[in-house]
């Protein structure tokens, strides 16, 4: 499975804070991609969690991405791996996983974006586009930089950072292909219905 911009539309980022049941509710509600971001678990527990969510995503025919850990991504049979600028160099990741696996890279400047695409990135994550408490060290990206990066590369792009139902539509016209959300998806009382509404907003955003 290679990356299609439609996979970026409503991109869910989860960890062990949210159960498999909550992840499945998000899948039922229409999320188009799931990333597992786990920084605290030991390798064995992380691998088991990754296998469980990977199997769940397979049932819904939705790409499953592992954040940062190439070994886990390969071992669980994930569709892709996502790395940041402080993680492994994108070119090295591509050499390790081969051409079949989706490679996503977080970037913050036009130069980083062009380099990531040169190194084999299939899609880019841009952010933080709004203030966020999920990743305390994330600097907010200006709307100008967001538009400049979208204009500079020809791979799918997902915006991340502080996105919720109240500000998602403000990304319209920026060039992004979708939005990645964490608590705005999983903290909802009715996750499935929430995702249905978020997906409708995301579709309006990319059409605008």
C-alpha cells in the first residue's frame, strides 16, 4: 500500500492512552489513517500494541503507521513509518524499509520538505499549525510557511498540532490534504460520531 493524498484526510494519532475499542470507533467513524505514537512502552509491549492496532486497521483497509520506531514498524507489518527531524534521517529509513513501505516525515521549513522528498518521503507532516498541549516542544508554524511548503513539494501533506472542529476549516486554501488529530478525536464521548463530523469538515476544508 503506497500513500495516497486521500489517506491524509482525517489522520488519527493514538497511543496506549486510548484503547483498541476507541481506535475501532474512530475507524468506524471514517478516519483515513492511523498512526501509533508510543514513547514510553518497552519494545515487547510496544510491538504487541502495534500488532493489535495493525490488525484492526487491516480489517478497515486503512493504512497503519508507526511513529519513530523502524524495528517495530517492520516487525508488526505496518504499512508505514513516520519520523521527525530529530529521529533517524529519512534517507536511512528508506534504505532500511525498502520501497514498499510508506515513509512520512515531519518538516518545518521548505528546505526540510524538499530534502525529505529527495530522501524518499511519501508524505509530509507539517506543524504545529496551532498551539498544542500534546507535544509541548512543538513550535507553531506560520500560515505563510505552511502555504510555502505545500507549494514547494508534490507529495501529500497532512497538518498537525492543535487542530479541532473549531479551527479545522481555517486550513482551507493552505494546500494541505488533510488534518492529523489526537485528543480532538479520542477524547470525545462518542468517538464514532465525532469522527463522522470531523471527516465532513475535513472534506469541506480540502474542497475549499
